[in-house]
C-alpha cells in the first residue's frame, strides 16, 4: 500500500455546522495548517453545495428547497443529507500540493476505494456521464461500485495549496472508518477534534465575508480584501 503523506492531521469535527461555515473551515485549515489534513464533518440540516464554476440560475429549478452554498472547489451539485463528507487539505508548503490534478484525484480515490473494501473501483472512460448533478454523473477516477457512483469530489489548487472536498454516498461507514483510512494515507496520524482559536476566527471571518453572501452564491463575489 502506497502512503501519500508522512504525517497527517485527522480532524474529526465534533459538531454539525451550516454550509457556509463548513466551507469556511476548510479554507481556514488550508490557509493555516502546516501539515496535510483529513477533515471529516457533518451538516446541521440537508444542504446543497454547487461547484465554483456552476451557474445557480440555470440549476435553481432542479434543486430541492434546501440551503445552497457555493464551494471554492470545482465539480457538480452535491446533495448533503445522508452522505459522509470529508476534505483532504494539503497546504502549499507541502510538496504533495503540487501533484498533477488528475493524479491527486486518482490517488486519493484509489486510497478511499481500498479503505471501503467493498469491491469499489475507480471509474474509467466507459463509466463517464455528463450531467450537472455530481452523483448521477461519474467522472474519471470517481469511486464506483458496479455502475453506481459512491464517491466523488471537487478540487481547487492555487497559491494556498490543494483542497479536495469529497462526499461518500450510498454506503454505511463504521465509526472507525476515518481512522482506518487516515492510517492508509499517512505513516503518522495526529487526531484533533478542535481547530485552533486563530483558525476558528478565520473561519468565522470567511463565513461572513464570503460563503454566506448572496453575492458569492450568485456571482462568486466576496468582501475579502
């Protein structure tokens, strides 16, 4: 088994949050962590996330009457109700953040499929479907079981590093699944249940100045300097 990292922080967020705060927390970790992070989190109510480049106006009629938040990552519409949600966060100071986009997507999902240990595999060209809703449209290297997509993700890479926001659906994960997967991702795993005060402060700021704004949801415009 090929480990992706030497050391990894496993952040098991103990409380469910709204969509804006969850997106802000991922960005705060990306900005302030010096180590790669596997963040596992929940939602305080059924929530829709849309990809950074998607047009909300074109999607609106097809969405349920749930809160909607725009991700900082790409990808399609994801309905978060009974899914398991995680992010792999690799700061720019870590060499793995420079991994080729297709390779990083493949390697993370290969590791996830192995950890699921249920016959899951990576989607190939024969599995691909184009549609705005993520879980009816397998992309290359998504995780599928038979013909059913069970895990997908959006990625963003930039000067802050690599952010991979993923969702696992149509499966039942045991309580210790994330610890087991973290051990497959890294040789050393540091488990944390709390963010630092500065990360929480930054996440609160990002919630107010970006992710909760109607202008961010509609036009990708925020109030960050």
